């Protein structure tokens, strides 16, 4: 299995990802929100790459089972029903609903990988479930970090590094990886002891704190809160196989950061 990491959407085009296995990461906060929403019983999430597309798609659907969620510059968009905080996507609000989803960075990343053979959504909150799904696929994986408006975001890179490290540590899987994946693992090893501090001090984390979303940051850095993996099928994100969610809000896993096989 080969793992390649891309740190922004500008590094890659849609056609390159066609028929490949892609993992999209946007820790703060689109990945986490999508995972939370589907775990709360949302019927499906339809990622779009523009606000205009969100309006158009929702206009083609009917009834009170369709809602619009997302953000622009981290704030809820006028005319949308929900923002991009995972705390908004409760079972009472989203169960059985189709969610048209636009965010500044995460949703365009999901949309960019719409031609993938398998598209998985990952964050710290479901990292082990994603690792297990990749091990089931047993093929090359391309990890796409959403970044911030084509720029590098350290929180997404660290999450990509954690995902890569867990796969490397699996003795049953032989891993090859590119330089970007090696760098991601090094970043994870550096920040693994305090992920919350890392997200509080990164550029986007500081901005979210300034506008009142510090609790979101804390939630987005918990490990294995959920045991579900959103997957794209026919341009919508769903849970193909839902597993019982861990009862504890934070289930830590053991990570050996002393070394990486192949270094």
C-alpha cells in the first residue's frame, strides 16, 4: 500500500483523483461536523463547492427534510439553517434530513474528490475507524488536506500524520509513502502529546477562539469519539455501515511515537 499526502487543494486536480482511494481531512471543522451529523442520524450530506450550488441543489429538493449547513469564513451563511459547529448537528435537528453542505475549505475538498473510487472523511474524532476502513480496502491511499484557501494548515497535516503513523505501525500492512507523508508523521510525532494546544495555537484555531468557537476546537481534537466513517456514493456522503458509537466521549488510543518503520 502506498500513502501520499497533499496539503492543499491547489496541489492536485479532480481528474488525478478519479478512481483512487481518497481520504479528505478538515479537522477545523468540516470533517468533524460531517462525522457528527451522520452519527446523529442525518440521512445524507451533499457537499458542494459554492454557495450558489448549495442554493441551487436545495431548490431542486422538496419538503422539510432538506436543510442547508455550513459557513463562510467560519460564520453561518445568511439563509442557511445551520453553521459549521458539530454541536449544532444534534439528532433532534438533523435525524432523517438531507443536508446541503458548503464550507470555505472542507466541502470544496470533498467535492474535488467526487470522482474517487472510495472517498472517506477523516478527523481525529474517527481516526481508528478510518484506519480500519483503509486496511479493508488494501489499496493505495491519497490523503487530501483541505488547508485554508489553498494554504497549508498544520492541524490537517498533523491528523494526516496520525493516520499515516497508525497504518505504518500495523505489522500486517506493508507501507510505502512519499515525502509529504513522512513530513506529516514527523509533525504528528512533534505535536502528539498535546493536540489541543496545537489546535489552539494554529492560525485557524486562534481565529475560531476569537469568534467564540473554543469548545468546537476541544471537540475536534478528541480521539475516537465516533466509530463511523462517512463515505461518498453518487455524490452524497453516507454511513454505509454504522457501528455502535463508543459510550465515552474520548477514547484514547496508544500511539508509539518513538520511531517509524522505513525511516
